[in-house]
C-alpha cells in the first residue's frame, strides 16, 4: 500500500509517500510559506529536487499541489493509489495512548487538546480537514507525539504544584517526540539483542527540539519534555529547565509580559541565546574553533545538561542497558556523544572512536567490553507513522 504521511504545521507541511511493503520513500517534500506566498520543494525517489513557486494561499491548495507533484513526477499514476494517510498530531493529552483511525469524534477530541498545544494541534486539524476534502474515502490515521509517553507513572508526570491544576486543567508532564522515542528504542532492542520485556534504554533525541526518554521494558517511564516542549534539555532556541521564579524576575526588570517572556524562552534562548551565534550546532562548533568563548560555553552547558538527564534516568530505572543517540545532532555530532560517554565512565562506558566518527547508519559505538551499550540510530518518524497507519487500516 502507498501511504501518504503528513506533518502539518501552521505555515508549513512536510510529506512523504511511502510504499509500506518495501518501506521505501517514493517521494518526500515540504510546502513552506502557506498563507504567505508559497513554495513547494519536492524530491523524487531518485533524489531529483524540484522547487515549485506556485501560490499556496491555504493548506487545501498545498495538499492539492502535493498530489499534483506526486502524479507529475510519477510517484503515483493517479490519486486512487494512495491507500491511506497518516497524520502526525502533536498533542493527544490523556485521551490518546495509541494511534487511532480518524473519525469525527477523534477530530473533536484532538480539538479539545488545542489548549495544550495551541501552535500545533489546530494546524494538524487543518491538515486533516484538507486531506479529507481532497482524498474522500481514504482512511486516515492520527499518530500522536504524546501517545508513547502515556505509560509514564504518576511519580514521573505529576508536578509539585497544587493538585487542583491537574484536576481542572490536566497540567502534567506529557512528553513529545514519542514516535521517535518509540521507533528508536524498538530498533535499539533489535540492534543490541536486548530482551524487549527486560531492558532499560535511554533515548537522546537531539535535534532542534531535544528530549530524553527512559524506556523500561519497551515503555516510556519518564521523559524530559513536559506539559509543553519547552521543558527539559537546553535546545537550539528553547531554554529547557529553569527556576520558574526567573519569569517574574525578568518580567519586572525588563518590563515584559508573561507572553513576551515565554516567547523569548521558546525562540531566543537555548544555545542561540547563550552564544549569540546560532541555534545550529555546526555554526557553534565552527565559532568555538575560531575562539568564540560564548559558543564554547553554550556547547559545554548543553552537553552537561544532557549528561545530567542521562544520569537521572539511570537512577529512575535503577540501571541502563543502552544509551542511544538520534536526530540531527545525536546522529551527526561525535562530540556530544563523547561528552555524555565521558560522564558515564563510572559505568565502564568507553566509545570506539572510529565507530563514533561514522554517520548515517545504525551502529553500536561503544567498545565490546562496555557493559552499557552506546548506540547511534537514525530516527525515521515518517516510517513509524506509516507502519502505525498500515497496522490500523
Ligand atoms: P528538527 O527535526 O528538530 O528540526 P533535526 O533533527 O533535523 O531537527 O536536527 C537539526 C539540528 O541538528 C541542527 O540544528 C544542527 O544543529 C544539528 N546537526 C545536523 N547535522 C549536524 C552535524 N553534522 N554536526 C553537528 N550538528 C548537526
């Protein structure tokens, strides 16, 4: 079956058409600047890249143009070949602990979670509506970023605030990147020959957004992102954990509203804010090499925070079999892996530097005698969404 995987943002839409039998992407692409002007970048199976500058006034036009690109560039002959659509949905709240076939009731329930992800869920729903109009009768599945983490115990998801906020508004830790953490921990069990029912894995998903998850016996038992994707690690532009009193302190000093401060914490903080250089780790490493002290400092603080989280999840699970790195930075940057490994020396962790320098493949990069395995596993959220979709339809 050919499955169209859609990841819809407020002004962008990423897509992949995947053949579920071969698990190969037949086409991938990105619509940008929807509602502004519009650009569609389409990549064929052979890697040819086509940029189309047609106007994209809304998501429905974007999806129509995606289907046109898929037929024009021969990923499909006609739209009847699309057997199902898998939608990434960011927040499923406590309502969804697994993927579901989309029905009017499911859409209503997703809408009820809008409050929890005001930037993401409304955009995801727009993408679902647009696909329903253009591909009537094609089954659609919602795959939630939060679903994998619904196995967390209360001790991991409750905050130390009055219980009424949980009762009234469901303020709690939800966690994100669940599709990636689930896929990568599953691959780690296979790669490491671990027992799915008796394994302790820590997945470090380090991209622009970054989160760490403790996966015990195949289930998420704790994760670093919280009610929103702002908590936890320091990220490209997000602050991650901080003393909550800092908000009021800065608000008074700088005469800023809470909204303005939250915006700073989301968009102008992290390694970008710390270094004043960039949110991209390649730029930071270049700046460090050129002697930029703030860039060097930001990288140090970043690596320390990741290592601390890994340490705390070893305690949370009372042990660890494998620490796994994934996403842009986790897959490509040997330095961050070395930093974390150096903090795990007390467990006898040692990396094979030749393997650590490789990129783009699934690898165990720790030395064979290392009791704890360290792995690199490229994430593939689209393939995970495709698999979930096929399983449900
Ligand atoms: P997201 O999906 O969250 O947007 P990615 O998983 O694509 O992000 O990760 C993007 C980040 O990965 C970039 O900001 C960059 O800092 C980092 N990255 C990518 N390639 C490299 C590399 N070769 N070395 C260091 N960092 C890299």
